[in-house]
């Protein structure tokens, strides 16, 4: 499951530097998460760091990108060898 940043994002810049997969970037209006790079920190941490540092809790599971733990781990391996 990739994560998504909701429209309530205040562009605080906390999430982007915390992402170990470089999946977060500033979009036209708010930060956005690239679902092809997001592993929900599987392979790096026990839980997503972006969610941990978000001061307004505007990051949640993207319903359009449901993935199993194994799929997330496979994506991690593909991204980081």
C-alpha cells in the first residue's frame, strides 16, 4: 500500500527529507508521494517515517494502491538492490 498526502497538507517540509525511498516531492500545491517508490518504509523502518513526523496527520493509505507486505518488500529490493 502506497501512502498519499491529503489536501490538508500545510507544506511544512517535515516528510520529504525523512523518506528513505525519495518518494516524496513537492507537487504543484502540496507534497505528493510517488506510489512507485513508496514502500511504507518496509525494508527500512517498522512504520512509515513520513506519518511519524507529520504534525497534522495528513498522510494515509492510498486506496488506489493497495499492496501486500511482500509486494512492498519486493519494491524495496527493486529500489535498493
